[in-house]
C-alpha cells in the first residue's frame, strides 16, 4: 500500500509517500506571486490610459489557471497512492481537495487536516504516524 501525505499552501506542496518501508519526499514550488501580478507601465502621474489596467476578472482567471496547473502537478505525483492525507494552513487545501476529487483517483482521501507551517521532516514524521495508526487499526479489525 502507498500512503501519501500532502502539506499544501499556495506557494508550495510537500508530498511524503511511504510504501513497503520506502519513503519518498518531494517539494513542488508554485510561482504563485507571478500568477496574479499585472505589469503596469510607469507613466506620468495621473496620466492613465485604458491599457494601464488589467481587468480584475482576467487576473482571477489567470491565478485560477495557475493554481490548477500547480494542483495538477501534485495530483500527477500522488495518482498511484492508496491513501491520501491532505493538510495545510489555509484555503489551498480546500481548493486542492476539490481538484483532486475531480481527478477520480483510486486512493481513499482522508478528511482534511489544518496544520500550520511544518518542516519536511515534520511532514514525513506525521505521515509515518498516520501509517502506523492505519496498520494498527487494520490488525485490530
């Protein structure tokens, strides 16, 4: 069985996978800041032209498309997992859960966990605890 824990926010995802005593840890970085910034040319004060502003809905669509590419990259890594645990500090984990639900993966997706910033070692240790609990409950049943 492959157990995978994903700590995710809008800037990065840390994916820890454990199977048959083999542990892998990957970090995927998002260039989130670049997705929503519009470049506005510098001009004289208050001498604006219609092209100086980018429509807000266009920026939102661009940011959403960027987030979806980032989430899809993470989904590509975890597509073979049997058990997926998603954790993180904010909205990104909810957005990722919606995206992963649409991917129809074979793995069971555990309830989301709200977790503040964690180091890669802490994430890996947390996934090891999840695996240990899962194995214990399997043997009790």
